[in-house]
C-alpha cells in the first residue's frame, strides 16, 4: 500500500508525529510508500489547483491506494469536492479519508463547511470525538465516521524520562495553556474559555504562587511563568506534583485534545475534566483523575497532594506507560493503515468492510458495547 497524505502543515515538520509515523511504516515494510503534501503552503485558488494537480500526478505515478486529508479544517480552505473527485477517478480508485482534530460538535461549534464537504466526499472520516459531531456528519452524508483520538507525538514526547523522586518541585499544581480570547457569545469557544478562566482563578486563589501557569495571557496571576515552546510541555509538567488539564474545547463523546497525552507522558498525576466516555480511553482514577466542577477538582488535587511523593510517582508512571503503550501518534497512524487495509480488501472481495477492535480503549472496556458509539454509518 502507498499512502498519500495532505498534511495540515506548511512543511512536514509541522506535523512531526504523523510524518515520522508514516515514514516508520515505510522503513519497516508495513506500507510500500508515503507521499506527503502540505496544504497550508497552497496560496489562493491557483495554489490549490496546482496542489490537486500535483497530488493526482503523484498518485497516478506511484499507484497510491489511499489519500488522507489530515485535519482538513484550517481557515481559508477552498471547496475540496472537485479536487477529491479528481483523485477518486484515478485508475486505481483510491480510498479517500478525512480526519478531524478539533473539538467541533457542541452547541455553537459546528464543523467548518469545507470539512463537512470533504467528509461527505470521503470513504471514511476519522474524528477525535463522536456523539453530536459524528451524528451531524452522518446526517450530512458522511460514511464510516470513526473514532480516532489524538495521541502524544513520538518524536517530541516519546522519549520523556520519568521525573526524579527526591527533587523539590516549585509547584503543587501546574497548568499549560493560553488564556482564551473568544469574545463571541454565540460561539462555544467563548463559554469553554470562560470556564477555563474560572477554574484557573479557583486554583490561583487556593494555591497562589504554588500554582504554576504556563501560556499566553495570564498576566497578573501569582504563578504565571509565561509561554513555553510546544515541545517542552512534558518537561515543564515535571516541575509540579499534579498537572491540571484545563477545560476542554468540546463535550462530545470521547473528546481529548493532544495536551492530556503530552502531559501524562511526563509521569506526573494528571487531572482533567470528565468528558463523556473518555474513561474508555483512559482508566478513571488510575491513568487519569476526572473532575466535574471546581469542588471536585480541588478535592482530587488535595487528595493527590496528601499522598507521598513515591505514591504520586507510581501513579504518574502508570499514566506515562499508558501513553507509551496505547496513545502515541504512531499508534494512531498504524491503526488507520490497518483500517485502510480492511477497506481495500473489502472492496476487492465485494463485501462490506468490518469494524475492528480499537486498541486505544483500555483492557477493561467491552469493545462490542463501544462499537455503536465509536463507529457510525459503517
């Protein structure tokens, strides 16, 4: 199998984990080839026309069986239907896949029109959440809407070593994230951002300078440390006894951004908001600690701080191992390739494609019970 990917990137390094994941599959002989194209480098209608022509020419030359449009929901995207129709009409009849990486789906957070159009034109759409988002996509005509959570970038975070035990940490609790800037009351971003701000204020009042806040816009908070480079997240988290995940951009089933996985690999206990069904992806009270409101957040953090440093380190080790075992970007890339294999084989044998077990669910999950939620319109 040769896989062609439209990366949400100006250059492949912008999507380092995905690019490395596909290249690794080539080097291991799992797939025959991989061709990346960076769609954020396309400028205007002429740039996009040239991009589609280049993709089609490369796929025709390589015989590529799959085109994957990664995170196809950036700003200013043109209507993709003509370009995808051109790809679908190639002699090898390639499979077209589209992926979603943002928290669309809640009220006032509809997915962008061009993403929906790409999903409808695709053979399969991978989403980081299901529920309302997936239902809306299937109603629009999308086929095989399938759960595919984010993961931690292997290249940036996969080699993170556990924190030293007997080292003084400057913070009891730590948060990495920018202060929300949404001002439109009609957008979900405004309300989720407001909730994030409220929770940061609660923790700041309780812990003062012992609550480390990393990111833009938190001027005036006692523990504000300023912004940090993206690839320093896991190391920064090791400056604290507990890491607070913030408030999610979506409340749709299973939604997790990439930040929880990047934080958990630090080996520090991680506390996050209880989005429906994320306890199928991460074990509740073992790999992640889930809160519902400010009171439960404070209660969980206080319980963690009351434990010994050795106990917290063991909890963090369990979480970090879960990420390394099930939640790296390379795991997601390999799973998508397995699903592409199934789609191609089903088409060749003139049968329906079969939904398969999803290895990102933990071992306590009944896979058959999750299938109706994790797979739609198969």
